C-alpha cells in the first residue's frame, strides 16, 4: 500500500501545527492569571506608587525611601489591600510585602499580605 502525499498536504499539515503551537504559546504567555504557582516570598521596603492595570494593579516598592531602585508587585483588583496600601504610601510606612510566585501569566509575584514593620 503506497501513500502519495504531495507538497500541498505537507505544507497544510505544517501550517496547522504552526498555528496550533502559536495559539498554545499565546495562551500561556498572554493569559492574565497565573497557571502554575511554585512558591512564596517576602520583601521589605517603602511603597511609593500604585498603578492601575487591566487585569492587575501594581505596587512599586523601594528598599529605602531615598533609593532610586524600585520593584513592582501585582495586586488583585478586587482585593482589600489597595486602600490599606494607599494609607501606608501617604505615611511612608516601612512594610513587609508577602507574595505568591507563579509562572505563565502576566503577574509573577502577586501580593497576598501587607504588614507594617513592627507589627505581626
């Protein structure tokens, strides 16, 4: 039994695989919510800014208020953390941010808790 496969069929099959692979890659990279959580962490510093985003908001933190180096962490839009963070920003309160680490999403470090330094 012989199969006569022409270049048109090979090209069509390759295009289907390419498009399917591209779609899977875009879902993994562009989708907003993290697919795989792999740990947690914390950082200490002074929050300086909260930015509004499409899926998540971002908080910017500096280890020392006078420092020019800032790091960004995500905040869920509907979490109650944002109002508390705004208060700490106005007061320039040093805080501990605790976050979940994840991959395959637009947010790799999602804040879960804000603790003013000196409180537990």
